[in-house]
C-alpha cells in the first residue's frame, strides 16, 4: 500500500493539476509533519512546485484573512496555475534572498540576541547607563552622536583634497574652485599663516592641521570689483561645512559625484566603530563593555558568559548562551554579533533565519527551505540536518529543495522532478524513500549510485601567482602560490578564510582575473537570455537587413511591441488591495509583438519564432560567427534547453548562475575565479560544469574555484585547504597539494570527508 492510499485526507498537502512555468499538470500528495525533500536537475520544476505553487498559495490564502488596511503593506501574490490545493498550513519561507536590513542590521539585531545583551548591561553592568534602549545604536539615546550609530563616518580625505608634493603657489589645492590666485585660494595663499612657496610635504604637523582645520583670524580677499575681509577657516573644515553638512538631495548626480571624489569612508573616529555613545560604552561587565561583547566571535562570547557569577544575572546569561549555542550549532560560531547582515553570504543568511524560527513556539507550520546546504562544508551539513529534524519533531511540515545527498538522506519522503530541465522536465518522476530513490531510474537515482572517485593523474602547473603575507579578516599572515594552467579548488569550512584569501586578496592583487561570484543579475520580466547575452542587437539587425525595416521594430520594448500588452505577452490587472490577475494577451497570443512585425521573417521565421527557439536550436539556425559563438556558450554551460526569449525572472538559481558564467567564456590565457559554481546544481549538472572547467583549462586558462562540493575537489589538479576551523580558529593554510595527497592528511576536515565519501 502506498503512502497516499494509507494516509488520512487531512494528513497530506494535496496539489492537483499544477502547471506553473514548466510543470505539466502535476498532482501529488505531501505528508504533513514530515521532512519532504524535492530533488531533480536544475530547472526541472522543483522550485515551481514548492515556491511558486505551494508557498505562494499558502501566503495568498493567509494574507486573505488580514484586514484590508494590513493588506496594503504586504506583497501581493497572483493565484498559482493549479486546479486545486488542499490542507495548506501557514508557511514560513526561508530562502536564499539577501538578508538586507540596511546598514543598521547586524547578526545581533537580526537574531534578537543583542536585545538580551542590552538588557544584561542595563541591569547588571556598572556604571549603568539606565534603560535598555540607552544601549541601542538605533535610537538617539544610545547611538554615537557623530556617526548616528553606523560605526562609520564619511569625511574629507586630505590626500584627495591636497597634493602634498606641491606648494600653494604650485597648485597644491586640488579643489576645482581653488585655482592659484582665486578668491578661495587666497584664503590660504594670502593668509600669512603659510609660506606659499613651501611644499606641503615640508609642513609641520601644526601647519598642516591649521591648513585643514584651523580657525580664528581674518584674511583680506581681493577681487576684480574690490576686496573684503573673511574669517579664516581650514580647507577641510570649510568643505565639510559647505558640502557635507547640508542637504544634498537637491543637487544633481554630477555635483554629488564631484563632492564624492574628495571623500573617504572609514571607521568613526569618535566611537571607533562601536556605534554607541560614551555613556553606553562606559558600562562594563567583568572588564568588558557591550561593544567588546558584540565584537567577540560567538564561540568566545559563550565562554565570557560562562564566567559570570552574579546569581541575579545567571538566568539572563543562560538564555543568551542558549541562543548563541543555536548559532554555533548551525556552523556559524565564527560570526560576531556586530557583523553587518549585508556582508553575509546567501547560505549564512538562510541559516540565521532558521535560528529565529527554532526559538518559536508555534507548531503546525510549513517550513520551506531553498537549498539550505548552500555554502556548507560537508562537516556542517550534519548540523543542518539536526535543525531540520528539530523543526519537524516540534510538529511542523518541512519542505526542502535540495541537491546534497546528505540532506536528501534524512527525508521521510522524496519527490524527484524531471526527468530533465525546462521543456524536458516538469513531471514528478519518483516518490518514495531514499533507499528507493537510489534504485530508481532517474538522473537523481543514477547520481546517488555513482561511485565517488578521486583523480589520480594531474595536469602540471605552468607557473605560479603568489599571495604574500595576507592578513585580511581572519587570515594569519598567509602566503601561498596559486598554480597557473590548472584547476585549483580552495576549500575549508565556512569562515575558514577562503573568500578572504581569494575574493579580498587574490582578485584585488590580480584585477585582470575574471571573477564570477554569486551576486544577483538583472532578472526583470523583460530581461531574457537573449538580452542578457547581448544577442538581441545583432538579431534585430539581421531582421532589419532581411526586411528593410528599422531594427527597433523588432524589439518588444519599442515600436514593434503589441499595443495591447505593451510587449509583455500578458496583461496584468491590479485593483486596490486585491490579488493581481495576469491574463494571456489575446491580441498577440502571448508573443509580445504586433501582427505587422510577426508577418516579417528571417529565413522563414518571425522574431517571435526566433525567441521561442531553444539555445540548441538557435545554434543551428544562426550561422553568423558572432551570434554562434555566444549561443555556443549557453550550450557549453548546460543551458541548451532554455529558449532565447524566456523571462530571466522564471529561471532557477542554478540557471541564472550558469548564464552569468556564459558571458565570461571564450578567453585564452585568462584567470577565472568562480565562487561556489556548483550552487544550485544537480549531481548530473556538476558533470557538465566539470567538463566546462576542464575545457577552460585546456584552452590555456587558469581556473580557481572556491568550493565545498567534493566531486569538484576530487576532480581538481590542486587543492588549497584553509582552516583548520572557522573564525579565529581558521585563517591558516592547512594543506596544499593534489586531492590524492589530501586523502592522507590527518588534520584537514576536507580530507576527512574525502576519505569518508571514497570509502562509502
């Protein structure tokens, strides 16, 4: 008897006839209060089921219970394309979207741990600054008055304002309005305070300070229409008063840019980055103030809390420690409470969102995760699994979109979507247990059965690019060589210093390197693979040449657009606070162009026909060299099934990442640096990626990847492993060598898991 036959109707979430994006009339039943993992190749339709169908409808129905006033402040969701959905529960969506929160958001504020820390200092610190909010950098009572609680300040940079190699008479003042002899220049050149022929580099400290910030005394300024006396004011002080301490909102972009070139952003000189005022920082517990606590690595702060002996404070200290332990348990113990959330990776942000929900006492919820293993070393995946189980065991339904076999293995129920991607996917090809999936005839099943091997022959390096004495973030005077002409993996647990070494040091020292990171790409409803790859202009010119019409006519963003839907292909109707309704445009039949444009053809195809071609089909259609080369890159990164005109907003995370990589291919003798390129990739897609990386190396390029995926590590020619752990316990080179040699390394956590996978 199958699960669906034995379950009570209310024990399952039921989806009937889902057809969102590439889904093909999908119907399935998902067990409640269990962990269900959705697997399948990138673009197969996993996210379309979980996020675009179940999550959207759950949110839409939940929001419908709120008053109209509240709805005006909430996002609006269109009803998903599905015949019916039953037994939905309130959703908690934990995705990989950047945490955001602005410059005032930190790990401490996001997790609410800093609120408890503030209470600790207000009640048990000495001398107390008073109320709890007096220790908050987000209110006037607690914030530093000079930086308004941001910890950073924008100030005039003397080296941008002055050329110290020159004298005043030689034009040492670089401001455009301060040319030699001008009225502004006379304030300094004729003040009598300085020798105008003396080079600024020879000024005493007192003279230089007077030039920048001096006050007092008067200077007679001479102009064509007469002269008058002005009060002396140092050049930096005057610039700050007239340019920075005024409302710049009315200034043009050009004027603001001119001002910006003389400024620098740095740590606030008053609070030294602590964000708080002097009264708040004066309060101490066991010799440390609140900024000291916030700046400690979380695992170190736990030790500090253990040192508290005041009986009255023990209860609050224990509560703070429990919250910190949750952060450490998810592998983020290397963070500090004052770490800005804007600096977190997608994986770090997602795991911190999990921490917030673990302390919730709500049950009966549906928690929805988008590849929570992203950015995690295999060592930390076990910690993640414990959190997923904890959410389930509290009485919640957990839905996870995932590629990592270690996460898939803990599922109570697995839904495999495919068999392939795009138009070749969109169906449920398997439902069952992990053991059953391993035996299933699907790409996922085949990937799970595939033996894990470590490469035994390696390409020789052609040279070396050196990093010397790197000390950024937690790096401990690291010196290492990056071999050229080979594939190198940079490995280590989260927080070990991988990104600091490569992104913040290597890429900065080698600015010609092609760096493909995980930052967002444009993905509006009008953005397509063709526009992103720069294919549309040459395609429009080909149509113009073939038809004698203007190129702009063949753009759905210009004169050729369907007048009814304005080139969208759909008509979106929004009324007050009701759900938006998207309907198919009957005028153009969803093809975006006017009838007149659709009648014009190139080699028998209209512009709409061409945009409906897959990258694979387009490669055969376009023989032109420039177009063919760009289309080939789409095929090389495994996106041969994508149509040229598909909205970028409908692509999965893995697809977007690969299309970004596609724009950077085709070079020879270059250095490619890729930041976790396996993000969002299925096991079979990783094979495509490895073939691509090999091809890049064989064309004479150097490829460096920051990576956790052990298939990539095992396939590399060279490995640089950082650690041994994260934060202050990392920042050192643990190992350099081939992956075969890494297998035998006793201290490397990466080597430990390579052995484990090889022996499995």
